[in-house]
């Protein structure tokens, strides 16, 4: 009886913490979002509800994604060769295209387990290829889906409860042996910020071969009913909401229309390019692209100017400060190696301010292969925009205040640890199936340097992740106030008035 009472009290405490967090988060966001973030593991059918099937085929409480290629080779795999510019090249389809046409079926029963022989929720034609940068080299590859009608036009479909769209990513946790990084941080960001990609766990089958546990992920783009929901471009004018991505110059992703040249890229010779992701090619005139370039550069010029903190030219006239604060804290807590330079998305409504959107936590929490990300130190304070933002005392104080606010809620190590445990409990036997499918890579593959950072089981990976987060939060608790050094007058004489 005492044990049951303790469980009830702890459960009530978690619910109260979640409700309190939700109230505070809504207040911070200004009530702009009218949609509630769905955490799949909290709302979907669990693994313990059983099934009366005969066990002769895959039986899963998770949605199934079944792809038939018709025997085609999937393009987008690194060839091991480089072009005349020294850039990595990727395989093409037999017809020379970068994509192939496939059939995609999704099985997502709400009241019973899913089997490959079940009637699918939908079947659609789709374009298909391997995607990503370093992850293209993984045996468990990530994929891009682009749903199509029979006439080749885009087909928007609701997938696993996520708003209808035609562009989707299948992300297979591989480098992340814990299986939870992207799910955890996307959902945390989605609770705190105006938008973060929605995600759902699923199991993938390609041409009858079981490929393991995957995440179906929204791409960052415009959408009529979800995603960024930017206002449509006004034709023959320079009025538009827009989405820009910073990434490696060679990165090729869905939706890239053309490169633009920003102020900081010209001034500091950065190792990344900015490309317009929205508006699309049919609406992006040269004049509109130039206007986007001017608008983004106006913010950067103001930020790097002598009067960057004055009423008329202050950075806050161009950016949604709360968005930049939360983006910094989420990526700083997780020490996300790419944030602020690669896979970095900026978007703006016609009459709004610039906001940031998170993407890709595969390397977060000391999971970057080439460099150890210790729990100590600040990572983003030297990144191109934050370098200047942290010279402003008001911005620094806002970051510190927000950290302590979130520290009582979703940045609590107890909250995060409990969240991870709940996710893994929800995944249930799917974890074992994935581990059996990729057993050799989990137990023997050692991509991290130095080698002692590598885990040799999924359980080890989870424990290392939790331990790292505990130490990271402990360090931030002791040093978050030290961010004030970046705005101290003695450090910024060249920028003082």
C-alpha cells in the first residue's frame, strides 16, 4: 500500500510539474501557438496492451512504414570519390536522377497492433533518396520522402497525426545508440518555442527487409495547416515571409532554391552558406531573393554596428529575442555541435521578426565523433550572431533569467531522466528488435574519439547520456551567471559608446 501511495504521489508530482511548465511556457510564448505539442509516448497506444495475432509476422504497437522500390538502387550514397572542386559525390539512380520513384504505405492502427499485412492508412507514390551529411555514410541511412500524386505534383498527407505535407524525413538513430536524442530535444524545443519539427517513432521495412527503429520527422518548411505556416508570397511584390538555412556549402537538401550572400558571410568569410528554402522556386523572383538578402543583412549590419544597442538600431528591432534566447539555451544545454553555423534555420513572417528553429541533435550531448564535448564550457557564445548578442547586458540577463526559469521545469535533470525512461518504456520491444537488427554496430562500432567515449550497448548509451546531462546541468548551475563577462564594458571597449 505504501509503495502504491508513493507511486501515486510521484505521478501527481510529474503531472503538476508538466502543467506548471505548460503554463509558464505559454506565458513566455505570448500565447501565439494554438496547437498543443503531441509527445507520442504520452498519448499513443503502448506496448503492454498485447495482440492476438499468431506471431508469424512483425507485430508492433508502433506505426509501420513500408517502402517498395521495385528493385531500384536507392541513390544518395557517398561514392568515395570527389568532383573537380574537391567535393564529395553521391550515387545516382539508373536514369541519372538524384531520386527514385517508390511506393510508400503507412500502417498506423489506433486500437490494435500493426502488422505488414494490415490495411494501410494510406498508400502513395513518393520520391526517395538517402539524405544528410555525415549520416549518409551510416549503414542505417536517413532518407528523404517527397509524396507525389500520379501526375507528379506534390501530395500533402497527414502522417501519424502530424499535419498534412508532402516532405518528410526518416531519421534512423544509429550514431545515437541511446535512440532518444532527436525525440527528446525536438519535443522540448516544441514545448518552448513557436515551432520545432514534430516527430513520431516508427519501424521501417524496405523491399521486405526490416530496417529497424526510425523517426518520421517534419522537414522545416512552410505548410498550410502546420509547420511554419508563413503567409503566402504576394505575387509581383517584395512582400513575403521567408525561410533561410545556413549550412555547409556542399549540403544539398530538399527545398534549397538559391544561395544568398549575407553581411557576415562577406565580412568574416564563414564556412557556411545561406540558402533560401521558402518561397519556392516558382515564386522566388530575383528581386524577391535580393530583398530577402537585404533584409537579413540589415539585421546583421545592425548587430555588428557601433550602435547595435541603441533604440533606433538595436538588434531587437529585427529579431524575436525570446526565440534567440530559447534556441541558445536548448542548444547550449545539449552542446549541439552544429547549432548556430550548420543546419541552422531562420524564418520571418511578412510583418514579423526573425526567429530560429532547431534541427538535428544527433551529435548533441557529447556524441560528436571527432571531438569530445565535455559537460563544461560555453559553446554557442562565440557563434556568429551570439558573439555580438552577448555583448549586450540586457540579452545576457534575459538568457540567465530564462535559464533559471526552465531549470525549475524542463531543464531539471530529474525531469529529463524521467522523460527518457518513459520514452524507452513506451518503445518497449521495438528497442530489442532494433538492437538485434543492428547488433554489430551497437556492440562493436566505435566512431567516437577517444575510444573510451564509445558505448557497447543501448543501455550503456542511455546511462552515459543521463550522466553527461547531470554533469552538464550541474556545471551550468554554477557558471550560467558567468555569461555576464561577455557583456562587461572592460571586455567590449571597441563597442562602447
